[in-house]
């Protein structure tokens, strides 16, 4: 996806952010669509319950995205080989220290592991809980990132961040205790727990990315390494879990392609582009609209109606996260 490098007008920024939010919101819809499609084809329930099919979808999304990033990934192998033979002028590494070079690539690989865990956990959560609950809990990432940075790096938590965390946790309790089991949320407590773990995983992904770039790895090289290593981690898992890559209907492969193109390429590329012109705070606040867009799409496509506890809890979470981001 190519976007202009000239400073855009405000209306263009708004349109791109809106497109990005809608694009990333389709991920949960596509995962649920694929799961229901396999059930309608009369396949064994073991393919659609549990984590096997979810890992298949996550691996497929990351695998296709990695192929799209393959030219950039090949470019990143030159610095690695140059380091092995102690060649100078490593492309993409701004600091010549050998230990820092290794550390930068190590953090990039760690980010890939966290990204793989995020998608595997989040896609799995959609088997057990509602789209609204899952996407809302995943968007709590900013507050967990702040907590991890406090515990690990000693960065202080402002009163606004602590207040936002408290409010968001209250909303999470409402969702966890108030959501009832149903056809599209057979085990909401399990699904909500997986979504929360997915939020933690992506928080570590962001922190690992920050460390990798602080050690001198460029954003292009970091993105290629993280996405490719995440794909390589997940790709062997579906066959081990009894889910083959072949033999699916064309509809399933179409969903995999859409997962890579729409949420990944269009959504994340647009968000990264917007950060170039806007404060990360505003982009983060825009992403908080993802659960709202996803809930509208879920109602439109699947007739999924959130209950009162879910709406109240989701509202508290979004308010808490937004408050924490603004007052950070």
C-alpha cells in the first residue's frame, strides 16, 4: 500500500484513520466467518473448536504477510551475514557495536515470538467468546504496556494512568462476570482470558520493538524480521495440532488472503503512516474505535447482540484506556 510522503490535509488524515480502523476491525469478523464456514461444510468439530483451526488462520495470515514482506526480509539478511563475517557498514544498523547488533536482532526475534503468541491467542479467543468482548479486551494493550514498563524499566505511572487502569479493570470484571454463554460465546470466561493474554503478548511485542529500534534496527528491518519470525514460529503448529494446510474450500483460503491484505496491509500500513503525521496518542485513541466498529460489523453480519453487562464493561474499558493514554 503506497501513501503520499507529502504532509496531508486534515480531512485526508481523518479518512485514512477511519479506513485503518475499519480495516483492522474486519480481522475478528473474518476469523469468525471462517470458523462458521467450516462448520457449515460439515467438517469435524475438532477443526473448529480448540486452538488448531485458530492457529491455522493465524499462521496463514502471518505467512502471507511475510511473503508480501519477502523482498524486505531478503534485504535484512545482508546485515546478518555481514556481522557473521565481521564486515563493516551494516545496512539498517546505525550503531557499530557488535553486542548491540546482536541485541537488536534478538529483540526483533523476541517481537516475532510475541506477535505469534498474540495472534494465536486472540484468534483462539474468538472460538469461545463474543467478538465485542474479545476485541475490547485486546484494545487494553496501552495500559498493560504502561504497567510492564513500570515493573521492568522503572517508568513512573501517572495518576491518570493509574485511574485509567482502575476503571478499565472494573470494566473487565463486568465483562468477565456478566457475559453469558451462548451460540457465539460458548465459554466466555475462557475466551476473555485468552483475549487478555493476547493483549499482554502484544504489549511485550511493542516493548520488544522499542528495544530493537533503540539498539539501532531500522523500522523496515524490524518489521520484516518480526513478521517473518512470527510466521515461521506458527507455520509448523497446525499440522502438529491435527489441522492440515491442504484440502480446505476456496472460501477458507480467500479468508486467509483477506486477513493478510485488509487488516494487515491496509489497516496496519495506514496506522503506521498516520503516526508519521499525528501524535501516537491520537492514533492510539483512534484504534479504540476498533471494538465499536467490530461490534457493528458483528451485529450486521452475524446478528451478535451484546448484553448490558458487556456494553457497560466495554464502555468502561474504552474510557479507562483512553483516559490513561491522554493523561500518560
